[in-house]
């Protein structure tokens, strides 16, 4: 089989390494891929958002199956266009990808179908939004409606901080057209949990839960990032909570999308807050999360490509999706100064990795045979072990063995999870 993977980050590297295990896979094309992915796939310099060129490439190179990983091409209808030329693709069609592409849509969906979430109001007028936060006070959450690389959310602890976020989005154009509409939500408290799930529009199979670390610096300080590390499973996500989420959130969401004529097939990501009133949805993503994928897929014991094709073909109930009972930790090595101001072009020398150790390359390019940093988040250093404590220790050993002069990482990935476990 010839496989095409759209995207070029650490998430895509994790997906590619997983599907390579299937003996039927002959060639994997990564569009555009990166310098590290080039060791596992044929990288083609076509942007993930250039749908026309992606479709032409798939046609010319007799692609048998495609995996569209990032949010932007999904929202642009990449899956729809590939299907038109007879190439089956993993990922939701455009009309279902809206569940992430528009927060206003997803919040209205939850309200209509009684799916638990934070109270909210949606605004297209900046002054009405400002008056609203003046009236209700802080803490409060301000979200850009559209896609913003995972950075379109401000958890404002003061009214002034909320006002600044609204002005930046609606007047300053911080996120372009994505910020023309804002959603303002009540501030929820409790542990956060990420649950990726396979769904073919009827069956829902949750993957192992995980815990992301969004802030750039230790002890959850510094600016928000795309994610500085993850652990799996998340100790707060008990079997009792998992059952409740399936009944109150996961299945109702898939059924709601069907009722709206927007069948969702692909990976549906549930960002949850475990409040004193029960689990509530913070956000939906229409694809694998990053860096959650980097800890979830190493725990998958079933063949990923087989599961993905079952999702695409609407027969997920017929395949076994099995996960290991081990634990995984991912430590992200980023360029110093990320996510504000950073420099690229620093050489990276990767160590040898053994069994249950992986280094997923998120931001790097090859030049004259050398791997050079190219972007904010550069590497995801992953370890799988029998216990979370051992996985955390091992992941840091992998990260510390990397030679990357301009790199930095948080030193407390997994700390909250271990404290929750009493370790």
C-alpha cells in the first residue's frame, strides 16, 4: 500500500512510526513532513493546506490511503477532495471538522443536545463582549472562535486581562479572522483530561487518557504553548468517570453530529474538565492532539492502520482496539524562548533509542546531512514503562541524551499526575 500522511510535526511522526509496523505498507509519503520524519517516510514539499496540490499528488502517485492529521486541512475539506478522486482518507469531512473549526458551533451543539460544558456567550461585537466581562467579572475564559494553533484561549484571572484578550482578538487581529467572533465562558475548576477517541460515526472507542502540560515553564507558569509534555494514562480519569463520559459526552456528541447531518469519522478529541459537578467539555478537536498522540500511540497494541481503515469504512465495531496497561511520558524539547521569540538553525544530534523509547521530531530540517532545529517545539522524547514514575524518569533520560544547544524543556512533566497517585 502507498500511504499519504498530511502534516509535518511530532504528531505526524508518531502516526508514521505506528503505521510503518503494518507489513502491507510499502511507501509512506509525508506532505510536507520534516527533517526527522525523512528517516521514516518520503517527504514532499507540499504545504498541508495546499489541498489542490495534495489531491494532485495523491492521484499521480497512486495513493491507496491517506491520513489527514492537522486541523487546518481538515477544516478546508481535504478529506472531501481526496474522496472525490477515490482515495479513502482518515479524518472527518469539512462539515464535521467544524466541531473544532468553530467554537461557536461546538458550544451551540452542546447547548442544543444537553452535553455538559461551561456556561457561555458568543459575541461578534467587541463592545458587547467588553461590557459582558465588566458585568460578570473574573476569572473568565476568552476563546477565539476559529483555529489558532492551540493558542486562541485566554484564561483571564482579572477583568483587565479578559478585556485585553478581547481587544487583541477582535480589534488587534491577533488570530486573524479566527478572532472576529469570540466565545466567553465561565471559569471551571478541576483536573483536566484529554481523551482521544476513534469513531466511525456510530461506534466510539476511547484511547488511553492523557494529561497535557500547556504552560511553557515549570509549575504551570509562563505563557500558553501548544503543549510541553504529556503523560498517559491520566490518574484522575477513573473507570467510573470514563463510564460517565461515554454515556453523557462521547456517544451524545457523535449522535448530535449525526442528527445535524455532520457524521464524524476519524479521531475525535475530548478536552475535559472534571468539575465537582461532574465531567464537562472544555473543547473538541477534530483530530489527534499534539503532544497527546506521542504518548497514546506507543501504548496501542493493535495495528493503527487496520483501526484507521475500519473507521473510514464504518466498521469500527468489527476490529479489536487494544491498549497496553503500561504508562508513557513525553517530554518536549523546544527552542529557547518558545512560544514568544526564538531562533532556529541549531544542530541536533539524536541518541540511539532502544525498546520502548522514541524521539518524535516536530520541528527540524535536514541541511547537508545535519538535522537543524526549525520551529518552536522541536522534539518529543518518549518512554514507555510499567509505572508512570519509571516512564517519567526514562523520558527525561532520553531528553537529556539529546545534543541541542538551544533546547529547553520543563523539568516537571508528570509531577501533578504522580502527586495525584500519591507518589
